[in-house]
């Protein structure tokens, strides 16, 4: 059987933190070639799901597979999966170049590729500057450069446009679409449907850890007056965390 | 191998590492200053006072500086990743996790070994040159006789550094880990020294400060600690100080959600 390539596959994925059921029997598959929007109100379990896929948290039950394997079993994972979870997660005293090179080295990636990625995200001019002085938008770009280092077929971005100015939002949107057009698998989370409408082709909606809907944007727009209406109707029962997502 | 290169870059690309190594090396200057003061005092003493003049081995006095600094280097090597959240990115790159701890330990251990040796030996030679035959010939003992003890003293510095890496990985906060580390250098030995016998000698024999003397069966210096352990046992205790927290920290790192 050929190895599934560029596929994220969740099988009854469940994660409990004490009494909180953060992810509840979640099953869905993300396929290559388009942007899959991962949508849900704050606290729906999107970030937790991504940490489970990356093996950062251990599932209480179920499994998350990338290209048919557990992430932790990948020998050089950066060549298969790239992820941006939290743009602020970097040592402020390190230069952008060294930050990336620290990661690159672990997967046998050299400094040439680091420079290339800094160029690609528009940070070549500040490569030697400490990241502590970077704006949120610059940190997002650096995080995206890190995700792209190994030229992976699967990419996951957790709310990458949060807090960005319109230029930054536009840049990320275009990047996502071009990465998908190259045949990669893109899982992009957001709590805003308006964002998804412009970027995603497929949409997975979660609420309170459970799968609510898994459809194409086209299917949703035929069933509801607008995507916004679809989102509100589908997640109406899931807003118990007091987070309306606005 | 690639993880080792990464950990080496992580350490050398942040300022706190340069600072802790520099302050450690400042221990040599401290030794120089103390030796100079001691010489000055000795030379101004009356002939009657001179035979009774005592001085502690200054390389053992200044040893605390690299011990603490390299301990902090070890602590920060792990806890700074938790503080910034960078640990998640690190472990995404190396999902097996234990190589990250192994790489950190090697890098921090080697830096501490070089730094500790530099401080101990440089301080020793500075003192030997300055103090010469003063203080009852304290620094006239042949170097080859002192070499085992000086080596054992230098080795306590990487032990502190690895203790720091281990504690940092267990506690995941810099403040908590540094408190435990400082407690291990300063507080516990004082408490142990004030316990009733036989506890003072029994526990005093397993304090880190006692081990170099026990390992080398050194008789050239007086120690404030107990000295009940045979060399092999003392060496085993020294290794345990480094490895036990490291293994516990690695085990936890491999099991915990981050
Ligand atoms: N490490 C954790 N410990 C305890 N509870 C957590 C932890 N991470 C997430 N949660 C809880 O799990 C739920 C889902 O959170 P999260 O995955 O961050 O949602 P989202 O990313 O969709 O906003 C929330 O109720 C959150 O409080
Ligand atoms: Mg989130």
C-alpha cells in the first residue's frame, strides 16, 4: 500500500485535562491541495488538537496520524510537517537567524536554507536582529519561516492572523493559498468565519471539542445565506465558554 | 549529532550564557584579590603572629562562584525554553525529546568543565605565585600532590551545571530551580554542619563540598565536612548528584504534556 502523503488523519481523538474535555472523540481527515479551515469558538479545542497532532500533548484516547504515522515516530519531522502554534514562543535574546538555525540543525537543515526562508518571509534585512524587538507581525513571519524550513508537505497554522495589521493578514492569506496551490496540505485554525471565507476551500467546524461540521465552503454557502450565518447556526450550542469569538 | 549542534548554538546565542561564564572567570580575579589581601595582611603581621597565621585554600573559596554560575547556566538552558514557550518548537523539531536533554547536558557539561577547570587552576597558580612561602607553606606543596584534589574540585563545577539542567527540567521555572541550587551550595551544608553527631559527620560526608577530599583521600587540606566515604563511594555520590536529577528530568520531559 502506498504511503498516504500529505494527510492528517484524526481517529476518535480525545484529550482530557482533569475535568475539562478539551477534544472529544474528534475524527476527520485533512487532504492535500487546498486550505482546510479549522474553525470554532475560543476554547473549542483547536489548539489542543494541533498539539496532539504534533505529539506535544499525549491523547487520552484515539490517535492523530500524519502521513499514516504518529508524529513522534517521524525521524526528521520538519521535512514532513511544519507548524506555527504560538508566534511569541521564541527566546527574545536570540537573533532571527540563530533562532531558525537552532531548529534547522536538529533536522539536518543548513544555514543556506535558513537565509532563503528569511528572504521568503521578508525578514532578510533583520536576520541578525534580536527577535525580542520584533513586532507581532514579524514574529508571525519568523514562525512561518520556521514552519517552512524543511519544505514540508503538511502545514498547520494556529490563528496566524490574530493581531496582524491588514497588510499582514493579506500576506498570510496569499501565502496560504500559494502553499496549497503547490499541492501541500494546509490546516489553518481561526475563530473567525470571515477569515475562512477568503482563504479556505474546506471547513471543519468544532465546538466544545466535538466535530460539528466538515464541508466545503461551497456546500455551506448553498445551505445557508452566508458563511457567517452557517457558522453561527452550527456553533450556537457550543458557546458555553462565554467566548463569542468576536 | 545534529541535536548537539543545535543545543550548542542555543547556548552560545544568548547573552546569559556569556554572562555566567564571564562571572565564573571573574572568580579568578576574586582569588587574586583575596591572595593579595592575605599577602598584605601577612606581611604586616608581627614576627610572633606569623607562625600561627592560617589561610583557607583560596581556590576552594572561589569555587562557589563557578559552581553557582554554571548551575544557573544549566538551569537557564532548560527553563528559558519553558519561559518563552520555545520548548514546544524545540520538541516539535525533536519529538523523541530525550536527545534534547542529552544534547543540553553535553553542551552545558563541557562548558562547565572548561570553565571550572580554568577557575580552579588559574586561581591556584595565581595564589601559589603570590603567597609563595607565607602561611606556613600552604602553597608550597608540590603541584603534583595537589593535582588530584584540584581536578576533583574542578569536576564539581560540571556536576553543578548538570544538577541545574536536571532541576530546571523537573521544576520548569528558573526561580524555583535556582533556589534549590543555592540551597544545595549554601544552606544545606550549614544545617548539616550544625546537626548533632553522628549526623553531622554522616550527612557531611555526602555534601558536594566533602566529596573532592574524599575522592582523592586528600590530606593536604582541612575540610569542614565529614570525610567518612571511601574514594569510590564518594565518586559515585558525586556522579549521582549530576545524573539522578538529569534522569528524572528526562523521564518527566518524555512523559509530560508541554
Ligand atoms: N494545558 C491545559 N490544561 C488544562 N486545560 C487546558 C489546557 N489546554 C487547553 N485547555 C482547555 O481545553 C479547552 C480547549 O482549549 P484550546 O484547545 O486552547 O481551544 P481553542 O484553541 O479552540 O481556543 C479549553 O477549555 C481550555 O481551557
Ligand atoms: Mg487556540
